[in-house]
C-alpha cells in the first residue's frame, strides 16, 4: 500500500474527528495522507509502513573485552 516510503511524520490537522495525519516521504501518492484519532496510532502506522532503521553502531561493539 505505501511501499517505497522511507520515512513519515505526524502532523496535527485541527480536525475533531481525526486530529492527526501521517505525511510519508517520498510523497509518491500525494493526497493519500491517512488520518488517525491518536498520535500513538499514527506513529504505529509509520513503523509498519517504513523499513526498519539500521543500527547506528556495528554489533562488533556488543562484545565483552577480550572476545573475538
């Protein structure tokens, strides 16, 4: 449905029914900005619709001193 999106952000719309909407980037489908009743629902949608972020550090640093 929202394939190709790399990130998203939540914006407040002011609407009483669905006060939050998600803006996905890149905006391949303008006008398809789903609305949500809560910020939590909107953030969950972004997590489901975008690829997981890569770890900031290599897992090499997750070892105890002296381990190879």
